């Protein structure tokens, strides 16, 4: 992960800096062994051992930009405010190091304003990308070759991934764990961090927070009930009846609380259930479709390929870490 140590880390950016440290920096060898090896790589070139202070943070790292070339994944959590707001140039050494890392085959990731560094390096040209909605207009104006989408939490372009600001960076980091190690491990890690296991990248950045907190809590029982009955046909009317409210009220409250519609929320839950079953059981694809509520094997393959980019069979072969176990099929 890149840290602009000679400039210091503004207090606003401490959150983005801490997210990869929390997700990848603390070994979770009971979940996966080996875990990730995270190295903070400073942009300072004169003295690797000196400390830099920004927003109360004192940073000291033995790694520099040359170390990016050997990385499997490079994360740029943010760039200095002056580079975004005032157009100050990014360090040339940083841009050159990012280009070398990408050429060597590294997966390139940005959180929030880190997208400006990837764009400056030309790594977002012709690609869809995002950043915090407060900065996406500047990103689009400064880098017209980038297809900027200001309405999503994160964008996965395969070897290049970008996220919106703050908590969206956590969503993207958990998405990386899900891609690398599977949904089960990502869900267990999210549970330890006491955060939602999965918010799809296409979910909107703009969530109406004017709904009282008690409304969110009031949805919890019906959402938990829905997760426990994904193998059954569920409609908005079913959820509304269970929540003792009108379908219109349920629609409004769920969209305000999650940024997505009830049907899209259900689809995301069904896909997550299918991922878990593919990883942890040897059930045939037809049974996975029934138990996840996605229906036939063909329907499962359609949605799975559309939303994950791989077929259910390929996904199962990619995550065979846990020995298969039988699960009762109610059908």
C-alpha cells in the first residue's frame, strides 16, 4: 500500500489508510493460511527511516516505491488534498512506480482519491472507475479518457479496481478477500469486523440518511427472516406482510436503509447463499439453485455469471479450500 509519507497523511484520509491495514495487515491464519503480507510503501526517497506526521499520525516504514514492483496487489488509499483540489502534481516517482507495478502484472486498487494516481498513470484510460462523489466531477474533467461512474460503491475491472470514499473502501477490500479466498472467509472476516458481509459494488453511494435509526432496526427482523427463507419464493408483498407494513412503505424504508430495492437486495442475498453452498458443499448445481432461491440450474448460471463473472462450476473449482460436506436438500 502506498503512503505519501513526505507530505503526511491528512486526518480525513486516516480512515482509508486504516482499512487495508485492518483487512489485510492483521493475520487471520485460522481463516486462511497463509494470509496476506501487507507492506506500507512510502513515497519518500531521501531517508527511509525518518518519520512523517500528518493529522497526528507519525509514520515510519522501511519500504519504498521500489518495493511496489514485486507486489501482487498495489493499493493507493488516497492522494494529498492539494493534488485533488488545487491540481498540484503527484510525485513523478509514484506515477512511474505504479506504471512499473502494473506492467509487472500487479492488481491495481484505489480507494477514494487514490483513483487520481491511477488515472495519472494512465491505468484507468478507457475503463470504468469511481471515487468519492465529491471528487468524481474533478476526476472526469481532468482525465476525460476515464469513464467515471459517481453512482456506485466500487468498480471491479478485473486487474484494476476503484472505490468511492470512506466505508466504500471497506466494501472493496472485503470484495478483494471474497475474490481471493471465497465468500465464506470474507463473510467470517466481516463478522469479526462487525460490518455487513457484502454490499454489491453497484449499490448507490447516495443513501438517504434522513430515515430515523429506529426504522433501520425495525427492518432487521424481516430481513433476517428473509435470509432464513431464501429457498422459498419471496415477493415484496411477502416481506411487507411479514413486516406489518405496506409494500410501498417497505420499498421506501429498505431503499433508504440499504441504497437498493427489495428485489435487488433479495438477489444479492441469494447469490451470497449460492456462493456459500458452492464453497462448503458438494451439492449439485440444481440443488444449489433451489436452496438459494435462484430456481433452476440455468437461472443460477445466468445470474451467477452476470454478477460474478464466472460460472458456478468455475467458482466451485476456484474455492475448494474446505472439505465438502453434505447439506440436507428439503426438495
